[in-house]
């Protein structure tokens, strides 16, 4: 993993901990900040962006925020499709 990937993973883990501890508003704020950071550094269609979106969509789903979650799930689907169609350089 790169340093950037490790940093994003650490932020996601912290967000998960906040969510488990009942601090859902703080977890959401952190995930939104993480998403902005990832999009700026990696682009809006990167796998790391998809991971950040996944965490935020999951939080929205848990809170019954179906419309907001649905928008994120659509973005996640597009990212996954794009990455599945990318040529494999192995």
C-alpha cells in the first residue's frame, strides 16, 4: 500500500470507530472530508474514491437516508464498471 492509501484507510477506520461509538455525525463529517481529499488527490473515478463513497453510502443506509445513499451507490456502480472495463496490465 502507498502512504496515501494507508492514510485513507486510517481515516476510514477512524470513521468506522466513531460510527460504532455512536458518533454518527462525526463519522459522516470525517467521511465527507475524506471523500473530498481522495477526489482531489486520486480523481473522482478512482478505486479509493469508490471506497470512501462505499463507507459514506453504508452510513446513509444505516440511517435510513435512502435517497442520499442511492446517489452514492450509483456513483460506486459507475466506478466499478469503469474499473472492470480497464485493461489488465498483468
